[in-house]
C-alpha cells in the first residue's frame, strides 16, 4: 500500500564524540535510505586526507564563516577544538518544506541550539562501546598528534554526559547495527500520529 508524501520533513540530528564513527554510520545510513538529505556543514578546519569540499564539509575561511554568522545565515554554529562548525538555515528550511527528511551531523553545542530553535527535531547520540575503543579508533585514524588525541578523549567524556538530553542513544559497536538502529528510529518517528494525521483526515471527516 502506498502512503502519501509527508507534509513536512523530519529534522534528524546525529551527534557523537570525535572518532566514534559518525561519517561511516551516515554513509551506511544514506546507502539504505536515499530519500534523506544529508546537510553538509560549513567548517573552518582544514580538510583531512580523502575529504572533499562540498561532500564531507563546506570548507571556508574563518573570515567567511564570521560573515555568515553576522548575516544570520546559519541555523546553528559552534566552535570546537579551535574551529567553527555550522549549518545553513535556508537549505534546511527548503528541504523540510518539500517533505524531505534532513540529517544533520553536529556536535552537542550545535545540537542544543537546534533543539532550542526546532523542538520537533529528533536527536540521536552515537557513543562508542567504551572509551578504550574510542582511543583505539582515534589512534588508528593517524591524523592527530598524541596531545590532540588526549584532548579529544577528554572532550568525548564531557560530550557523552550530554547524551541524557537526546531522544535516542545508539552504540556504534558495528556500523551495520548502528545504522539499522537509526533506521528503526526513523521508521518509528514516521509512524507517530502527528506525522500521519493528514492521512486520516478523510476518515476523521466522516461522521
């Protein structure tokens, strides 16, 4: 049975500490659900090996990012380990109004700002199986000096304390399982009465 297109898309926020594997989980998720728009964040940090501008992030200068802040072009932004990260407001609004689900990959400061401005957003926090496993993943990535890795681990402990403010908690033990849990969450959200009430209007209108 076909179901009519949603009147408005779902805003999905995925957060988690550096090294937890958000990008890999998102890739698996998007390969399963091609109807989700992944919002590419803007950042002032330098690209890592293999990252592409406009694909992984929109890489901009600090001056350009601060102009975007001044012109109120961002839904949210935050500074993390010395770099800015932010989300385009116009792109998000356009997609949601078209009935398209939008996925944001943002850290906890930005997520709190999104929740404040968009209380209907679905917030999902991705955690590692353990802090030891997170340390192994950060070292295996081989992109940061040891002092930076230790800084990221301490930041991860702080961020994980914020998971109580999220709607869902997903453990990234294996990428496939984590992506499947997120897909289950999105299906459950789709079935909420408030998201499907328009489908029952013809029935409700009949006495």
